[in-house]
């Protein structure tokens, strides 16, 4: 329980894994916004340091903060295309702005009360979305560094005030950071769950038409070698609904969907119509025809019948719409053959 609170903000690991791309994107945006705002404000302070009395002693710190803020801002644009850069950038931002507050408060003005570092203690705790253990570690580390620097460079009564404020704002920063991050993470998880619900067929528990339309262009990105498309049409659904009721028809659809998911375990199964399913199978190592036969046999053992067409193409040598059309055409051919066979059997039985 404690591990879950410290590392996943109370959520489960699988939920955090699903929203990780959103977290990375949000953190990258916050790095950009934070560094741009810091560069603007520090730039204004630097300019004032040449005219306003009392600020000239901070000039070198302003230059340090401005240069590094511009560097972080530049890197944040690169990080949009390279996810691995986001966490190092967050760590760099922490180091730069906490250090900026420490230098302003403990070195450039040892005779004055520190305000900047106290603000940064709160700001940096709530800016990025990260595990509570990281918020606690960063806050404690830089707060202790600030206390040590103040102890070396400051004297009472200013020292006592700053040490007390550092302890108070450090705790406030940790608590507010953990609570706000937890709310953000819960919001992302709820958003992802709602999105998932909107893309799942409630009857068969496979992806629905919305998901199919949304995923159609991204499916090729999930394969490196080949992509197989299997088009399934359930035969006799209308007749079963009329003869035994819609519950019987629903059971047939659920069984077909379950068999498709089981047969193409690594694929993506969609219900795109009342009795139609599409399966995409990237980089299939097994023979697609063999799997289709396994699927057909499993369904027919239950007394149901399906028409199936499939097509396979090499990566980058096809349009996915054409692949689906080819599989659909072959499904229609299989469906026509099924009904012709029925008609032939009935004709022979009639004679």
C-alpha cells in the first residue's frame, strides 16, 4: 500500500502505464511554459539590476538563470519529438530553479529574508507530474541544501526566520505537490477510462466502430514487417434472432468475438457492424490461413457459421483501406459460397 502511494500516487501500475504518454506530454509542456516564463521574468530583473539600487548584487545570478532558462526552453522543443529527454529536462529544471532560489536567498543577500526560495519550494512541487517519492526527495534535498547554505552565510535573527520558513514551506510544498499530482493523475486515468469505454462494444467487449475509425490510420505504425486483415461476417444472425430471440443472437455474437480474441491474441478485434468483425494482426508469426481455419472450426463446433476473408501485405507496400477492401471482398465470396451450398443441399433434399 505504501509503495503504491509513493510510486503511483495511489493508482495501480497498469493505469499509470496507460497514461504515461499523457504525463510525458504534459510535463514537456510545463517545462516549456516554466522556462519561458522564468526567462521573461529573470530577463526583466536583469535589466532592472542595471538601474534599480539593491539588485546589482543579484546580477550574476540573473545571468545564470536567464541563460539556463533559455537553454531549457530550447531543449523542450526538441523533447517533443524525443520522449526520453523529458525526465532529464525536468531534473535539470529542478536543479536550475532550486539553485537559483538558494543563491538569491543564501549568498547574494545574506542580510535579508528569503522569499524567492520559499516560492520555488511550492512552485516546483506542483509544476510537474511525478511520483510522490520524487517530489519528497527533491524537496528534502534542496531544502536541506538551502538550510546548510543559510547556516554558513547567515546569522540570527534572519537565520532563524529563514530556517523556520524553509521547514514550513518545505512541508507545504510536499503536501500540496503530492495532492495536486494525485488529482492530476486521477483526472488522466478517468479521462482514459471514459475514452476506453467509448471505444469498446458493450455487448462483445471488443473495440467498436468508433475505435476502428480512430485506429485505422495508426494500425500500420504498429507493425514492422507485415499486416494481416481478417474480415468476419456472422451468418444467420437475422434468422436466429427471429427464431430464438435476440438473446440467442447476442450469445452468438459474444461467442464469435471471444473466439476471435482468443485466436488472434496479439491482434486488434473490432465489431464494425451488427454482425461484422474486423481483425488486424501486425507481424503475425503464425500462418494466417491456419489461424482462420482454427477460428472457423471453433465457431462451427458451437453450431454457428461465419464467412471469413483475409488479406496480408508487407509493411509499406499497401494502403490499409485497400487491405480491408480485399479482405471484405473475399469474405463476400465465402459468404456467397456458404449460401449456395445451403441452397444446393436444400435442392437435393427436395428431390
